[in-house]
C-alpha cells in the first residue's frame, strides 16, 4: 500500500459493514482538506503450531479483500480530490489500531463505527471504542451504524458539546468551536448543574440551582472569550449559545444528538490507572446517540 499523507483522517474498519463511518470519514477529510487512511485489523489470536501457517495465509487473504472493498468504497465517495490509502494489520484489534495510528505523522482524528450490540454481547465483549479512548491521545469519533447524515434542522446545522466545569473544559471548548466552524454549524454548549441533597425545600433548591446554573453558564462564556483572547480558538462567524440545565445529563445529550450533526464530549480522567476513560455519562451517550460523537482529551496539551 502507498504511504499515507501527513495529518490524515484515520478510518478503522472491521469485518462488518461500516457505511456510516465511511461516509463521515470521507466528509471529514474533505472538510479538513487532508487525506484519508483506512486501517483494517483482522482479529487473530495465536493457535496451535500446526495451524499457524494455514491461519496466517487465510486471514491475510480475507483481510486484504476486505480492505480492498473498503478502499474502493471510500474512493467512490471521495472522488478525485481526496487521496485514500490503506493498511492491513493482523492481531488484536485495539493493540494494532493504536500501533497503526502511532505510526502516522500527526493524524487528525480516528473514526470508527459504533456497533449496535445487544446488552448481553456488550457484557462479554471488550469495546473497541473504550480501548482506543484509554490509549489514544488523538480525537476519536464514534459513528452510529444507522447514521445517514446530518438531519435537516431549522436555522442550519448544529454541533452540540457537553461542557463540565468551565475550568476543566478547555479541550472540549476548543474542539467544539473548531468542529462548528468546519461543519458551518452553530454551536450549542450544554452544561448541567446539581445541588447537594440537603436542600429540603424543592422550590428553594430550584431557585438556588437556577442561579448556580446561570453563574456557571456565564463562566463558560467568559472562558470562551479568554481562550479566544489567547488565540486557542476563533469565534469569528461562529454562533454560540450556552444552556445550563438540571441533571440528568446523559438524557439531555442523547436528545440533542437527534438534531445535531456532531456531539462533542470530553474523555474522563479515571481515578485509578485502570479506570474507565469514558465515564458513565459519556459511555451512556455513546450507546444511545443518534449522531457521530467526537471524544477529546479532558485537558489541552502543552
């Protein structure tokens, strides 16, 4: 296979159809003006010595055909303006995907398709998305299998971002503004507030909570302005709204995904080294979101 261009969009495909992820990855490469690099990992575990040769030959043949099919489809979607390259790898999926991405020169984003698995199958299988989220520092996009493109919305396309505490959301804000600009979309920032359980009076709790919500929404706006002043993002021409609402968070984000072309979320800082890098809210949203979900590092580099 030919060498990929620097700074490509990376598309990870497996042995199942990935039309939704292909469409998103091609469109993303075209928006960013970069190449598309398709990586196909054939899952293979070591077997007995007498089966190694037969297994390796069969697996490689099947994998190369699958990769050729994926490349052909991506080139049909991309047309002449986007260079599409590919790479076949054999081994355990997450390990090989991480290695393939780390071999590239400044990859922009990794795209993969979210498989619609039953709850039982999810309990007995390891999630590729979770594994990549834990090991990659590159932004990661999970595209739902049923996604067919941005929904028609009054007023044009919408990018939605879930914002945690303003002081811990710089990476999400920078990525969300950049995504809104790339998609020619307005940006909706959603922030949730909650109060300790000692507020016995519901009316008092709501009144105080709404004040907290307004204050934190204002802090998010101020943080946006500060990041723009530092040159970390460009707000010119990007329409931004901030909405603070009472928990629960996951349900509100899933609702927003039905009218968004992209949902931007920050990965989780686990409390222990082996903890989840998605967190309960992001994990729930990934399972139910109707639009592609962009996962970014919880903190800006540097």
